[in-house]
């Protein structure tokens, strides 16, 4: 199967209590899952610009994403039923704000991203629904060990 290339900016958004923000996705063709904010990079857009735009659109927060902290390549089928190879670049953003404004969500996001939650790290591995990235707790621990701020 040919897979479309999908560059994506993902955001590891941490609050002052070191909790990470995740959105719950509900779709008709798969079990509900949780994922970090972020999304596809628009044509001609940098990963950094996409991270800032996605943060603003999905959370209402406007912050400089800084430099990417992690990169990985994953294959999956999008909610629009497109098989992709996603080059995901992650940006770590810390915030004092915990109120999330979803007013700028797209029509698709309004339909499938109806809830969000701040997760403590010790909740991630035992959560009953799938969390993407599946190794999120390990990614955060690696960044902490490397003292990435």
C-alpha cells in the first residue's frame, strides 16, 4: 500500500504540576484514543511554525515552541482514512495556563476531539484507553533525564 507523506508537529504541553495535556479522539471506525496536541505541517510551513499554529488552534495558547526535542517516523491511518508515513517532530512547551480554549478547532476536530485532560505522568502507562505516542511516559522521562526544558 502506498502511504502519503505527512510531516507533523506534535506538542508536549506541560503545566506547572508537570502534567501533560492530551485530547481524547472519538471516531466511528476505531476505539477512542488520546493524543498530544499537534498536526500536519502545511505546505511551505516550517515544523516550528506548524507547532505554534497547532498550539494556538487546538488550545488557545500562543507560545514559542522553541527547538524540536524529539523526532520519529510512524505509520498510521488518519481519521480521514488516509494511510500515511508521518515524520513527527516534537516540541516541549511549558505553560502556567491550564484553561484550554478549543474555539478555533476545525470542523473535524470539533467532531472527534470533544474532551481533553491534563495527565500526571504516573497515569499514562495504566490508562485504560490507548495514548499516542504509546511511549509518551518514556519520552517525557528521557527529556527529563537529558534536562531538556
